[in-house]
């Protein structure tokens, strides 16, 4: 019997699942994910304003990280995303995507 080898889940798929579990309060609906390398992701997401019920879009950079927790629990593996500086909110999805591409070129 041939045993299947476990494949690593891609960072993009993990980000979409992570975004559904921990949605952004202001813009929870994920529209597009741009990926620079394995560690840097730029998300374009949509939502509605808290006071004005007009659509709002955001371009936000995230950094993927993996690590191990210390302490009395041993060394459990932890992975997740950290929000980076440079994200902005827009009234237009086109402007948010343009800003996301600019952010993508900013990170090496």
C-alpha cells in the first residue's frame, strides 16, 4: 500500500481560511489576495461603513509568520498573520486594487 505524503497548505489558502475565522471589522468580505513571496500578502477587502452605509474597500498588507510557543506547554507550533503598516481605506475598489499593487512593489 502506498502512503500519501502530506502536502503543505499554501499560504494563500491558509490566509482565506484565517480571514474567515478572524474577519476585519470594517471590511470583512475578501475580494482579492496578492502575494509577493511566501511571507507577504496584500488583501483587498470590501465592507460597509459604520455610519455611512456606502461600500468601503481596503488594501492591507499582512506578513505570514510561524513560530513556537514556549512555557510549560512544551513547544506547540503557531502560525498566523501580522498586519503591516501601509493599509488604507477607499471608496472605490479600483483605487484599492491600485494601492494594493503599489504596496506589492514596495515590499521586497
